[in-house]
C-alpha cells in the first residue's frame, strides 16, 4: 500500500507513483502488524536442557569423552534400536570379478565368454588374495569366488564351443 505524504490519501494500486489529488510522490507503507516484544523469555521444560535427546546421552559430552566412550556409543546405538554405521571395506575387485563373470556367462555364444571368463578369474583371484591377506581393508571373498566360478564355467564352455567349431570346419 502507498500513501501521499501531503494529503494522506492511501492508494492500493502498486503501479501508482504519484498522488492523483496533488501530484506528490507516494511512499510505501507497511500494513503488517508491529512485532510484539515480550518482556521476558518463557520458561520451558528445564529437564531436557542438559540432554536434549534422552536416547543419545553421549551427544552432550565433550569431544574427548566421546572419543573415549566410542564402545559405549555403539552399545547405546544397539540398545535403543538405532543403526550403528561402520565404515565398509573395499570390495571393488570382487565386484568387478562378479560383473565380468556375469558378462562371460551371457556372452558364451559370441566367444566373449572366453575373454571375460579369463578376466573374471584373474580379477577374482586378486580380490580373494587381498581379502585373505588384509581383511581389515578388503572384503568380498564371496563375490570373488562367485566371479571366479562363473568365469571358469564360461571359459570352459567357450573352449568347448571353440573346439566344436574348429572340428566342424575340418570335417
């Protein structure tokens, strides 16, 4: 809303810049009610001030105590049904081995099983050795084993298909 400072005429049209009565420049006025200021802050439930979440008592502790009480925190997470997240180990090579094994099975008929099977066996072997030698960093023995098995089966099947194709061309 706008008002003329000379004649105090109020205008609701936001596109007007000059008063229609005396030509004075209109000024913007705010129709919002004034902000109500309270004298004093309200007192709320003081029992939760030190510990805002009753199921997470470790959150109000200093950082040094949190680091010292890490096993306590995991125990509390399990006790109250909250998930405890652990950092996962590296499963890159086992996953690649599994994908190569699946591709080798799918591409047996196109002689792709031969190449993808060899790759699945090699990458799975490396992934299995990593998981066996350093289990704190690497995991995925099952994925590596599955990739190696599928790669081996498709490699053998591709070899049989290649041998049959060679024998068929000779006769």
